[in-house]
C-alpha cells in the first residue's frame, strides 16, 4: 500500500539515516510504530495533547496479577481507540511474562481499517513481583 492509505512519519525510535536526514516510516510499519508510541507515552508528555498516551507507567510497582492486567488492558484499549484510527482493536491480552516475574506481556490483535488485514504486536511492560 502507498503512504496515502497508511500515512508516513518519522521512524520510532527517531534516528538519522546514512544521508544525514531523518529515517521515515510508512505503511504497516508506521502503524506498528504509532501503536508503540501511544502505549509508551504518558499523559502530559506531549505539548498540546495532554491526554495523549496510555499511561502504562502508573502500573509500575503494581502486582503482576489478573486485576492489574485487566486495568492495563482497559487503558490500552481506550488509548488505541482514541489515538489510532487506522486500526480496529480486536483483542488485548495481558499476561504475566513467562520468564520475567516483574514484567507483564501485552499482545494486541487488530485489523487495519484500510485493508482489513489482521496484525499483532506485543509489548513488555515492567511491573513488580506479587
């Protein structure tokens, strides 16, 4: 697909290419990067958009249990519905990371609005041990 369908923006994390200019992101990669930015941003970090982000840092030092996972899932679903209109979230699963006791693992399954293709992204979120 071309940039007009999915958009184009600075790559995340921002970096400089071999030509000395910023590296750009487009297509499905741009959407994946956008999702990661939304989930890793805390409300109040963006000038002019004080509500932008999922606010997942508030779960730092929370127990890695089903109650915390449910609150995290709700925060992610709400933030993605508001800030990433190019996707339709189908499922957000949050579980204790299988090998890191102080980490939750979130898996977001979504469809691209423009093409209806299904995608999945996972993100490790630091927490504390029960």
